[in-house]
C-alpha cells in the first residue's frame, strides 16, 4: 500500500545545517525552465506559446545553505499560466518570489524567451500568413525597485543605396549605347525598359535583422505586437509571408523606395521609438547580412540604456 510521505519527517539538508563556506550570494535559481506563457496575439486576444524561463533570487543570509527552488517554480507556473504577460503581472510575480523567501532574499529577476506569432496580411493580394518573432522579456526587483525590458527581433529587406546608384549608371550607359545613332520614340523606350536590355545591373539587397530592446517607463505597458509594428513601420520592408506575383512586385517597389544602409535602418527605428512616451530607454542593433561581402554591416544606437 502506497502512502503519502509526511513532509515533517522528510530530511531537509538545506535548513539547520550551515554551509562549509558561508557568505551571501548574488543570484541563485534556475535556467531553461519549459513553461507555457500567454501573450497578446495583436488582434485583441491571447495565444498560449511555449517559453524558456530563467528565474533567480539573491541569497542574502550568509549562513543559509540554499534557497527553495520549488517555491520559485510553483510561483512561475501559477502566475504565467493564469494571466497574459504584462508589466503589472511581472511586478506582482517579482514580489511573490521575494516573499516566498522571506528572511533569505530581497531581490528577484526573471527572463522569458518565446516566439510571438502575428498574422500578417499580404501587400496587395487577399492573403495572409503567420510570422514568428523572437521575443525576450526581462524583469527585475532590486531592493523594491522594479524594472522591465522588452526585446524583439524583426527581419527585413535592405537594398544598398550605393549599389542602386551604380546600377542606375550602368543602365544609363547601356541606354546610350543602344540608342547612340537614333532618337528613340516613347514606344521604343518603353519596350527597351521592359526587355532584358533595359536592366544592365540590379542593386544588391539582403535579408537583415533589427534587434531592439526597450526599457519601459514606470506605469506603462507596451504590447510586443505594437513594438514590432512600430519597427516594421519605420523600416517599411519587413519580410513577407503569403506572396503572389502582385505582392512580390509591390515588395520590389517598397525596396526601391526605401534604399538604406544599416545606419539608415538604425536611425529610422530610433526616430520611431523616440516618439513613444512608454519607452524610457532603448538599444537598437541593425545588421545587414551582406550579399556583397561575407561579413555583416552593423549599426547600433542607444538611449538611457544601461550597459
């Protein structure tokens, strides 16, 4: 016959026994916990997605042997499983983590990594598809001071302005060669532009990534979908999902209208974030994964962001 053990009789070597070498510890906890989290879907609802969670508290008692890992886990499962991710929810969770270790801890920190699923409409056709955006949320409670950071990665297309100018010059030169002995009619020029001869060169473009981390102002929430929308709106050339020929043509047009170096991309994102009062600080990194070079071109900018 199986019986439930009496917890009072189970040995607990974490209490009543001093460590061989004492002293307070900055952080103690767990990394890589698999948990479901609820996040906004960008359409007024929520989605439940898998996440990797890390959580720690400090061990302030120099003679305590350790913390109670199970208390951290149970607090996470209860909080993250019952409510969508919000700054107020994180703040309550941080205080619950510290309270669960009264006399041992005064600080807590949390890191959540997951993919935000958003449905994106095609540029022209009546189609839509899903995009997964990597997201990292970090929250801290340091001696009663709460803070939260939100980070995401956005993939976009970047067409090099210098390469575009060089391509236009080659197109001009070929035009001069092909019509050196005649004044072409409008029809002839139109047919030439639509032929392979009308494109002597094409500018190089590449898939690029913007990694953005924002520090939220106290008392404000910023749904990750809104942050992603702001970044994609500033860049104007986010990668697409469901694509028909008319969508591909519209995408090519957007690229031609938004030629950009990595410096341009970083500045565009900065301009968008600077107008949002919910953002107290940020760190932006734009990386263009060059098709011309085997290395990346990168630009970074930050405001009121530690480190």
